C-alpha cells in the first residue's frame, strides 16, 4: 500500500501534462480538438516523471563531482547533454535566460514601485502640518526617521517605552526603599 501512496505523491499533475501535450500536438496539426486517451495520458505522466528522475539524478551526480550540495541550472544543462539530449540544451538555455530577464525586470519594477511608495509616504508626512513632530512626538524633521519609526511599529515602541519607564520607576522605588533602610540602620 505504501508504494501506491509514494507513486501518487510523485505523480505529475495530469491536467498540466494534458495541457502541455495538447499544446504541443496542436502546433503540429491544425485539425481542431485533440483527444488524449486516459492510458496515453498516464503513459505521458509516467514518462515525464521518469525523465525528471533520471535528469535530476544525473545533475546531482555532476553536483557531487564538483563537491557541491545545491544543483544549479548549469548542472541541469550539463546533465541534459550528458544523457544525450543535446538538442534540448540550447532551447532550454534560451528559455532560462528569458525567464531570468523577466524576473529581473519584475524585481526592478517592484523596487521602483517600492521606492515611489516610500517617497510618497515621506512627502505626505512632511505636509501633514504636525509642527515638525513625528507620530512619536519627537521633534525630528528627518523623513527617513519618520518613515523608519512608522515601519518599525511605532505603537510597539510606545509600549516598550512605557514598560521601560515602569521598570525604571520600580527600580527607583527599590533604591529609595534601600536608602531608607540604610538610614534607619545607621541611626
């Protein structure tokens, strides 16, 4: 029973495999709807799973030969060539480069929008008319300090300040109590 459960866990999603197969077959034939039999879909899924295992084992071997523990994209590309599928290496490399550029563009765009949002927050805080005091009541006119206080949880810092004051008061009371005891023992 465990083998069945393990096989189900390793099984590729049938809907995705069906979509990939249909997309590829539709490129070669313009006949319209392509129907994939249930058994053939199972065969595609199992073949893809075996290929992935073989490719990952080969990439892992290459990684171990280089005395590394993390498989890189270059290891996978070398493994494709080693298992004698060199015709896939170049399209995969091009696809990988395109994906990296797309992700780099997204990261740059996210960084720009984050910076613009920060500038907008800073400018809105400067124009609130708070007489130069930020939300903590400090006389800081530095927008970076204002935004830093806001992002770090100014509410939390107020609680921390209250706790510190309370501890200092208790310590002061303890110190006063000790002084009174010393005065009474000294007399």
